[in-house]
C-alpha cells in the first residue's frame, strides 16, 4: 500500500531514461495510485486519462526536480492535481464494481473536499501526516483537524451522534493518540483526563471504532481491489501512438524546413544588401502589432519560451529591456476550454533572482486590451504584456515565476469585474517558470528649454528621455503660491520631429520637491529611437487646488439639517449623531455651475476628546462636459470614452473616533481648508532642445 521511498539517484536515472522509466514506475505502483484515483473518479476512460496526463506532467517537471526532493511526493502531488481537474469533468458512464467497494466510495463522497483528501491520502495512499500536509499545502495541525472532522462525519453516518459529548480541547489528540504518535507529556495529560471524564471515554471509543472500521475497510478493499489487467498496457499504447505521430510530423517538418531555409537564404542575401530584411521579416511574420515595432527596430528578439500547467500554456514571446523597465510580451492559451487568462503582475508574479533587479524602479501597469483584433481572434488565447523592474547589469537572465492568472470577463454588465476581468477569488492557480535572457538597450537623454503657465502658475520643461520601452518627460511646477496650486497636469500627446505619441494614461507621473518647485515625470508611448530636434507638448487637463479656509461652528442643541454657504454653493450638514463612534453626514447635490468637485475638511472637538481618526464614505455623480450623468458602475475602460469627465462628490458619510473607543466625539467645529476641481486645457507648448547627452 505504501510505495518505497525514492532515492536521489532514482531521479537522475529517470532524467536519463525519460518517459519510459516514468511509465514503468507508475506500473509498479499502479495499485495504490489506481485506488487513490478511484476515490475521485467513477469512469474507466477518465482513469486512463488520469494516468496519461499525470505521466506527461511528471515528465515535464522532472528537469526541475531537486535531488533532495522525493520523486514519490512530486508524482503524488501532480496525480492529485490531475484528479481534481478530471473530477470536475462529466463522467457519463460509471465503472462496474462490487457492492462493498461502491459503499466505501459512496461514504467518502459524503465528506467535504478537504476531509476526503486528508483521509484518502493518509489511509488509502498510506502517507505520513507530514507528507499529506505538504501535498495539501496546509499545516500538520490543520491536517489533524481535517482527519478528525472527516472521521467525525463518518460517525454521523454510522449512528454515533449521541456519543459526541467529548471535551473539544482534546479532540485534536484523538488521531495522534490512537496512532501512538502523541508526545509523552500530552499522552499523560490525555490519559489522566480520559480516566476522569466519562463523556470523553465514550467519545474516544466511538471515534476509535470508526477509525478501525475505516482502516479495516481500506485494507480489505486493497486485498480485493484489482486494477484491470490491460490498464497500463492501454496507457503504454497511447504513448506509443503519440510517439509515432510525433516522428511523422517531424519528418514532414524537415522537408518543409529545407524548402523554407532555401527561400530564407535568398531573402537574407537580399537583406544584407538592402538593409531591409529585419523590417520586412517581422512585418510578414509577427502578428502582435504592439510587439512588431520593437522587433522591426532590433530592440528585442523572439524567445517563444513555453510552460504548461493545468491545461493552460503560457508563452513568453519576447522581452525588451532598458534602464526604466523590462517589458515582457506573452501569450496564454487555454488548451482545455474557451477561457482567456492574463497575467496580473500585482498578484502571482515573482522574480526568483530579484536581487539582480533595480528594486528602486517603479513597476508599470498595462491594462488588458480587450478591443484588439488579436485578442478577438480566438476565444481561448490572450496576448498581453507586463512590466518588470530593470536589470542592474547590461546582460542577465530573469527567473520569472508565475503562480496565478486572472480570468477575463468580456461581459460589460458584470458589476463585479475590475478592468474587465474577475476578482482574485476567480484566479487560476498553477506553476509556470521561465528563464528569460536579456540584453539592455541604451536610453538617451535630451535637455529641454521651454516654459508656460497654467492658471498663472509657472511650468518649465527640463528633459526628455527616449528609451526603447517608453518616453519620459521631466517638467516642474512652481509651488510658491499659497492660494492656488496645480497638481501634476495630464498630457494628451507629445510630438517629436513630427512624430506624435500619446500619453501613457496608466503610468502617470512621479513627483519630487526641490525648493518652491515640484519636479514631475510624465510617460508617453515609445518613440523607437527618434532623435529630437523639435518638441511640441499638448496638455489635456490639470487638477487645481484652491486654499479657501472657512470655519463652521456646530451646535448639537439645534436641529439638523443645518446649511451654510461656501465657494458659491449651499452645503448641508444633514446629521450629527454623537456616539461611539460619532456619525456625521454632509451633502450638496446641486452640481450645476459648482466651483468644486471635492472638499478638503476636518472636524474638531472641545479640546478634550478630539477625533483621532476620520473615515469617509462618499457618494458622487459622474458627468461629461455637457453635464450628462453616467452610471458610476461603468467599467473603467468606458470612463475613457466620456468627453472631459468630472466626478462631483455629493455626500460625505463621516465616522469620527477617539484613541479611546469608550469616549464619545462631540464635534464642535467643521473647518474647510479648500477645494479641488479639474480644468480641461488643450494648450500646445513648443519646446527647444538645448543639447543631447548620450
């Protein structure tokens, strides 16, 4: 029932001999694995598919298996994962089996997923608690809980409910005590308690009876249970047919390859003399319109690194590296269904050798492109890109590990979708590892000389960085005025030598204070090596902050609502409910010709119980330039399509608390410091290039 432990030399042998040796190993241990598989599946065809898929995946994982890792543990882990996948698929025809076996599996089916797997791996597969905990990715203590509650669930089905009166704090010791694994000190304490507590004695006795029944049933089933005589032969025959087809395909590819090589030799010869081969080659062969210009300009090369897990194949198509970021282009194919998945580098993405990366560089966000023709072409394939931090050295290898993918949702009516795809609870887990070779391409900096004003506030332009993956504009805003300030303006585009590139909406600007100036960096799409001689920048909008302080005295003895005038609008304090915590509601639903969109304010008490925290839940209205209102549940992509959108906050639901939760906050004053509004502008600034530093 328990396969022999695998020595490290066994792993080396498997690597050398390949697929056939793995098939031999599963043939040797087919009894325990077949029985384990039967606890998940009821269809003979699925059982054959189970062994076939498992052997393929074990063969793929073998090169990454460390010498100190148990081959059995890895093989069992892959086997369980495949069981889970197949158990979700329909099984129209059940395996014929005797009544005892049927009853046994029916009993297991009454358990929840975690209890069932804990019991089957421990008592059917015969693994230790440590091994089972590792396979199920839980702690040993959590596994003991699953074992206890699994056996307790079996007790309910056997009519022992009346014996469930044992003391809860001793439940975790039942399994270890009966398996003689309990520490000596705990064992003494446990036995003393058993001697004194009749309820626990009765509870333990019924628990032991069910546990013994389970073990005896498992042992009896193993003695009676037989794997079909031709089972592994059918699996072997399937692999033999696969190998035969592979050789035939390779033979055809070789003939086609010779013809293509002859044609490409001619094209390369032409390209040497004309200098146009690279551009033409990728124009014909690269279908990704975002990746194509990088390859045409020689900024990267095709990699086509692949990894597959759980029927989902990820291909790293190419990676472009510079001093600002590493831009990775990928393709994900769902080989089992019609789902599209993307990589979210905020979750489930890590770099194993991140010490070789520039940790101070910001990661950039690239939203999913659901509208591209390429991503509409196939329902089960998605093309995307992610940003990683740049290498510290000019050359290196990124060891990229992906453990989670996001499932795309194309239904815009789905209110739970964010950026067009489902939340993290719908993520697909797995393991996809890549080693990506990189050579950083140089960036070039150009000093600028240009100035303008926004609402009377000086703005100057300092530098333009032309990098392979992005274009960065350095500019500064004078922050000397106290009554009004500009918070990082947004740009529409930048034109360099008559070549226009749009602003990067999702990778905004960073800021740094230097005296009275705030230094910003704004990002644009790549210029692909353009050397600037003249530069024009077109603004889009700017967020303005106005300092306009006003104090409103609050009188709890008066009835609410109470109103006051501010910035040309009538604002209402709808409610002040003193308590632990205190609740305050402020509103202004009239947005037509309103000077502000949001307010900056705070509350003060009587000097004794001042509010130490203020939480706010707001409501608002989204409108376009003509005042038309829009649904706030719109997908963020639809927001981009609104002409000059503005979001007016209309209701503030405030919660005030002190450091001492037992004390009440009695607000005495509302102090408004100022307000914010969005100004749309379309000014174009002409900037001269002072010099170039390469």
